[in-house]
C-alpha cells in the first residue's frame, strides 16, 4: 500500500502545528534492517511519559528560501535541519515541498546523550506535524496515527512506535507501520528509571550498528531469537507475567550488545559502570526477590524496569546503591502517547 498516494500533487498552504511525542524503550530490539527502513525482526516497546519532544512545525509558502530551518532548544542546528530536509526530499512524491519553507522549533524534556532515544521522540514529533499538514491539505480523515507511524519509520525505525501510548509493536502486523498491543492492567503503569552512566557521544551510531548486522555471522540466529522473544513478550504482557518479561528484557539487552561485540568490525557501547550496575541488579534481585530488571538500548545507559507496587523499595535501592555509578537518574513510566498542543 502506498501511504503517500493521497498526498501527491497537493498545493501547499501556510500551516502551523505543535506536537508532543514521547521516547520509547524497546523490550524486544530492532537491530538490523532489510531493504529501506524495514526491520529484520519484529520489535516491541513501552512508550514513556516524561521524556518527550515538543515540536512546532510551520510551513510557509511562496518563500524566497525554500528548505528547512531548525531550532533545538532555541539554538539553530543546521546539521539536524539538513537531516530533515534529506528526509523530506526522500518522500519523492511530494513536489509541493519545492515552494515551501519548513520552520521547526523543537525541545526535549531530557538531555541529549542520556540513552533516551531523542531520535524516536524527535522524529515522531516532526512526522506527526507533517501528517497533520498532509491531512489538512488533502482532506484525508482516516488512519492519522498509522500514517504518522509510516512517516516516522522512514525517518527512524524506532520512531514508528512512539506515535502510540502503552506497548507498541512493529514488524509483526506490518513492517510499514507500528501498532498498539494489549497489556494486562497490572503492567499498564510499569516504571522506567534511566541510569545515565555516560553522557558521551556514541562511538558508533544506530544507523552504522544496523549496517553491521548485514554480514554478521550470528544474524539469522539473532533474528530468530528476537521473533521468539517477541512472541514471549506478547503473551507475558497479556498474562501480566512480569517475571517472564524481565527474563526477555535482559536477554534482549545482552544479545543486542553481544551482536556489537561479535560483529565483523567489533565495537562496544557498554562502559565499566554498565556492567557494575548489571551485577548489582542481579545481586539485589537474588537477595530481595523484588522484580527489578534492566534493559539497554544502543548505548551504555541502563533502563531499570519495575512495577509501581515495588516502587518505594526499588527507588531506595537505586538512590543509595546504583546512583553513585551514574551521572544522573531520570524517573519515567509507561505513558499514553503523543498529544497535539
Ligand atoms: O530507530 P533506530 O534506527 O535509531 O534504531 C533503534 C535501535 C534500538 O534502539 C537499539 C532498538 C529499538 O528497537 O529501539
């Protein structure tokens, strides 16, 4: 299905819209692509609440300066503007862009480089604004969020999942867009405290990391593992089985980083304090039997996942034992998805 067909050959008009879109944390990881921005395996994430990007997009017509201008936290960022412009031009069926200036003002509620994917929140916030504009121009009234997910995916795969709240899957129902999945009420308010052990720029970007799966000796085994873990997570979410979810979470995080360590051109994004924290979490769980689990994205920082019911004891442990390993801790939880401001 060509999602963009209804938006071809439209005449641009001035328009302005603002969206807030949250980050998400993958429980089952997307790591490796097939074709253009299509996932090699299904992934599943929890949408966050407090960590979001707010983006105002203004489309100006008949301007002497067509193209993209972008301000991040009030500061002009030509590199990000260039990325958005390349993305817009890749949507080849949009000739109307030739006469339009796109002004983007964006800010994150969380600092850059904290292991919270600003590409997921940032690019989904932009794609939601773009979808809003396209729906306004064309009069299309159905499948708004599906279209926004499709457009987000073309910018960043994980962003496709940020357009919905709760738990969201991509690459099972469709490779083209993400869809919300059902969750047991007891898991609807899971907590995520992000332990930021390093704020340094990543040595290898996600894009380059995905690329290293293309000639990886363990690629097929990893994609098969992710498919199994996806089904396990789906079943455990619906049954409310946090022990099973925790087992998958940690296996996914360690497998993701094992793929980096065993890639033909090997690299690691973990830092000594990442491993120190993992060992302390395992010891804490053995000693207390409390349901605290970790996961990692493509970076050194840990996402600590636990239920609301154990929040008090677990936050005390995080504050006293884990936070000395970290620059900062950001407390978040499962959220309800994007909002139009
Ligand atoms: O969306 P990308 O291309 O930045 O890739 C995201 C990759 C992971 O964050 C490691 C996993 C995921 O599914 O979000």
